[in-house]
């Protein structure tokens, strides 16, 4: 057949073995999959870039905060550490996305070859290249994901609603104890969701305490003391997650 018919043709009688074969082979089928995820593309990262991103992501929180420190009067100031961490997270998301895509592609390829096993020898070189690149992406992904963070995310997902110190004087700026309890439980749900959905260590989610100031407007009285106590409460939740993960 001519190249155009071979690529785009649907001239085989529908329902016949030839039609099934051509549908499996062409379009976004086997030929496309065999040519996909065989080697790095323009969006891929070198191993050195991945190792640098991992080093940034695993820095202690004190040296690499999840949000710029002291935002009250300096929200317009650039924070190089914050930007560096954002870039490292972008590298991780890209590598994980590529890894997932490569894994799905090789799975589809094997499914298609299972229909026509006599093509396996012909597809062998491409399959070997795909498997090799998949291993490269898997090794990069392994550098960017810490086991302790996965265990913490699992433990956070299983947590039940905690008791919150709503009647403490430090939380008086939030309102009466009933309103303080509502906001602290909202903070807990926000924190748990952040830990559960993140690849990062739970310590990176301490920034959520700033959401408690959303209803305070421009009032500053008691704000710093309230945030300091809220961080201590969140630290207690972190300790519970670590204990459960352990």
C-alpha cells in the first residue's frame, strides 16, 4: 500500500481481521506507541538537574520555607529560596508526569502486541528502547519522592478530626470559642488535605496557618501570638502523622 493509505487508510472491510489489524497498527496505535517515550524529548531534564531539584526539595524547612517568611510588610520582595523551590517542584511534577506517560505507553504497547504476537520480534528493538527510558525516568522519580512523605500522606488521609484548643486566649482574635473552633477545624482540614495531596514532608505545609488571618482584616492585635500558637498546634498534628507513619 502507498504511504498515505498505510497511515490514514481505512479501506479494509469493517469487522474483518485486516481492519482490526490496521486499526491497531495505525493512527494512535502500535506504530505511534512504539515511537513514543523511547528517549528524552525537549522537556526532559538531565540527571544533574534532577539531583539539584531533589537537594532543594529536601532542605530543612528552616532553610527552605514553603512560603516567603514574614509576608506582612514584604509581599512584594522577591524571595530567591521560594522561587528555587518552585522550580524544583516543577522539575518533580514534570518527571513524574513523564514517568507516568512512559509507563502507560509501554502498557498499551504490550496490550496491542498481545493481539498480534508475531509482531513481537519486529517490535523488539523499540520495546527495549522504551523499557530503557522508562527505567531512567523511574530512577529520576525515585530521587524526587521521599518514602517518609508518602507514608505521611497515607497517615494524614486516615486521621480523624482532632480536639482543638479553641478556648485558649491566643485564639481570641478569631472570635468566640465557637468561631475559633470552626476556624481551627477548617485549618486542620486544609492542612490534612495539603499533606495528603503533596509529595513533600508535612513540615512544608506549615504555611497554612496564615489562612487564619483571612477573617481578621487589617487588625493586628494578637495576630503574631495567634500565628505562633497555631504553628505549635500544626506541629502537634505533624507529630501525630509521624507516629502513625512509623
